[in-house]
């Protein structure tokens, strides 16, 4: 104990500075353990985001599920309804990514035509929600999968063989403004048409010559597919 006190007084007298390596010919060895963080930082090799081309996935790696008419094209099931905000934003994000590659895309809005919704459910075997993307008969996935592939630089590889749209981004159809649907001209969107009754149905000659029937030309929303872009 007495020796320790003498040592402290000796260092105080010399005005000891721990950073000095030598003081008047005296050498002090400071056994300070090196931080493992600094050690790892010194020997850590720089990371790189460069991907080996052989590691890129191919379309054959994805499940084969082909929508009607999707053998050699990109089919994008989407919705224009804003009721569920996340679903609408996911569809908008996927559309933006696909359009950035300037490729030909077939959009199928499940909110505009119930037939598209039933078609999607039948393909995937359940009540799935959009967005869903199919490339040349292969199911690529939804928003999380598409964005993940793009961030890893793999989406471009999958879309290489898809026909180009001529380099035109956001090329609007002059007929439907890219809505893919028009109001039915047979019923003007009412889903009802007037037809003459058959001879067997004529009970009154003047008042009941016509009857109201369901329009067979449009869907449940009174819309028909645009003949110019669909």
C-alpha cells in the first residue's frame, strides 16, 4: 500500500501524460487492448454491389402460370380503386417501374372488369389482390417481389426479351386515355336496352310493345374494352 502511494506521488511530480512514450529516459508500456471494432474496420475488405451475371435469375426460375394471351408479353393485374391506400400505391409503384423499362405492358384492371378478377383468382388458385405481374407466362410476383428484383438489378434481366413500346413513356391512347375501357354505346353505360317483345309476349298492342333487358355487350360496370389499345 505504501509503495503504491509513493508511485503515485512520483508520477504526479513528473506531471505524467499517458500519451507520452518516453519521459526522461523512462519507457512506459501501456497495455491498452485494441478495440475489436477498430480491428474489424482495419481488416474489412470493401464491399461491392457488383453482381455476377450468372447469379441473375431467369424466367425459368419462376412458376409457370400463364394468363390468357400472356405467352409472349407482360400482363399486369392492377386496380384503380383508392379504397385501400396501400394496394393502390403498390400498383402505382409497380406501374412506374415497368414503364421505366419502355416495354409493352397489358394492364388488366380488376376493379373495372370482374372478369379480370375472376381470371386472376383462377390462375393463382385463390382470392389474391393486385398488383400481380406475369412475364411471358411466368408469375413474377407482387409489389414486394418486383421492387426487390429491381433493387438487386435483376428485373432488367427478366424483361430483356419483352417487346419494346418504341421508347415512348406514358403514351396515352387517344380513345380511352389508357383506361382500357369505354362506355358501352349500346346502352350508354346503363346496362339496360329496350327491345321489342316477341309476338307471344304481346298482350297489349300499343303500351307494351317494348321491354327492358340486360345489355349483353358490356360488363357489370357498363363498360367495354377499348378496341384500340386492348
